[in-house]
């Protein structure tokens, strides 16, 4: 019997170091890839903004164009659809007589519901091969069960550093026969066709980069090997201005066009060939933080979306549209908050330092329902990742993994990280003329 495989792509938009493509290419007579612009991802929220904003959609479109080119070089067709996956995939399973379905395992609410619908619709003879492929430390390699995961990051980090190994990357797949390609072409939609307006890259953007695996590799090459900025990462990572104060890898990691394993092994090679210091360690430290938020959501499930968070805390929260509008537009009492929010609105990017401050201000000064702020970040951020986004929001809002329940003093933070006010002047003045 002929083995026909379909790889359902989610947040794993690359060919390199990819579990599904590698294993399917080893064990299939025919192989196709599938991606859907699921309509549910582009609906309006009750708060006046779309679930997925234009900056992230633009980055996604760029990513898919690159992936389509990468796959074509291996004679693999990328099917582009606009139906919910549980409907669209079933159509292609029938048309192509698919025998095996591969996809990256997701576990948060919306993604899990879609998977369940798909599994219920699949013919029983179709083999489902789902897998975890987005972690630095694979779940099977953890030294403890997910249910026993520490609620404090430091405990998790120390245990993993001592007892976990990062797996090797999957080898490059071989080029398939030309007959593997489908005759039909599948165009990638434009921003306009999805109901968005094109956005020019802002001249002051700290993230002027394109989506896709090639741009991801170029960024690694630049930040590590060409400029050796990695050697100074720990000292500069709390910066606010420019493209190189931090690595900016998060956007490619978020949609899976960069492999976290590949990045890790690049850092290890850099330590061996260039320099090993606190900054190179700190890059790996941040990748472990990324893993930690994924494991927190895996452990606690939908609690990361609940108002009381994983602690089941009961606070008084407000849901005032006018307060939300002022926060989004950068019209609060705090110039540092305003500058960061204007930057986010105009570029789809905000520094890590900015994110912590504006989130803390939203939840602990304005006392607004933190989930609304998290939803706005979901819409706007180019590097939105459900686990890191909601993990950080519950953390700073006092309902997550911060054992000290800290509140940021925004004015002191501005004095420390924007000494002289250059960042605040740039964006607060910028908003007056645009």
C-alpha cells in the first residue's frame, strides 16, 4: 500500500530541523504540506482590535513565501487554505488518499479544540503522528514529570541545566522526486485579501526584519558571527533603541521559522570558537525561560487564561474602554509607558523592559483586567507566542509564577533604562507628527 503523508503546519514554519518533514520524508511515497489561514485567527475582539494584527500577519505572509520556496526546492507542495483545518485537511485527506497525518503538538485551548475536531473527523485508518517539536528540552528528557514542575523558575532552570541535554538537530531531508509535486498552485494571500492594510516599516523600528527561515539564519549570522554582539548580550539586553540591543530572535522562534535547537547549538559553537562568557550563558538562560513558560502552560492548562491565573487569586479588576483606549494610544500619566505603547502601535515591537513596565502599569496601577492587555499584545506583537505572552502577563499581574509579586516603579525604571529620556522623546514626539 502506498504511503501518502500530509504535514499540517502550525507554529513550525520551517523545513530545517523539523521532526515531521524529516520523518515523513523517510517513510512516505508522497508528501505534501498544509497551512490554513484559519478565519478564527483574524476575527475582531470585543475590545476594538483584531485577534491577529497587521504586523504579525505581514511577518506570517513573508514566512510562508520563504517556506514555499524552501519546500519547492525539495519538490514538496505547500497547500494554502482558508478553511478551518478540521474541514480543509479532511478534504485533502480524501483527495490525496492520505495515510499518515503529521503535526506539531499544541496544548493551549484554541489549538487543542481544533485538533480534537480534526481527530474526530479523520477516517479511522489514517495514522496520526503528533509530536513535541518546539522545546529546547524535550518533554521526554525532563528529569521530572510535568505535573511536578516547580512553580519557581530558578528551581526548574537549575534542575534542567544539571540533568537535561539538548537533542541534536534533524538532518536535512533529501530532494523528493518531481512527481511528488501537485499540479495545482496555491497562492499565498496578500494583506489586502485578508482585510488588512499594508504597513511600511517605520524608520525608527527596532525590528525592521522580514519573516522566514532565510531571514532567521541571516539574523543568527549577523548577531553571532559577523558582529559578535552575542558577547555583550547581557549588558545590552535591557536596551530600548536600535536593532542590536537584543537578539530579536523571538519573532522567528514564535512562528517556528527558527529552530530553538539550531539556535542553541549555534550559541554552543560560538562559545567554542569565539568566546564563552556571561552573555552567551544569558542567551541560553533566556531560552530556558521560554521553555519554562511552555511547561507552565502544559502543566496548568487553561488556567493561564483565567482571571485568577494559576494561583486562583481574587483581585478587583476593571474593564473600562476609555482607560484601555488611552493605554493603547499612549495617553496615560506616564511618559515611559506612553512611549512604549506608541512604539508597539507603530512597529509591532516592544523591548522586554518595555513590556514588563506597561503590563505592570496596566494591571497594578490601572487595575485593568490583565487578560485584555494580553489580548492586545497578542494582536500587535510580531513575536507573539501564546506561552510566553500569557506566562509573562500572569507573572507581572500577580497571578502567575512571581513568588515576590513585584510591582514596577515606572518612573524609576525610566530613569534607569532611559537615562536622558532619548527613547521617550523619540516616540512621544513622534506620535505628535504622524
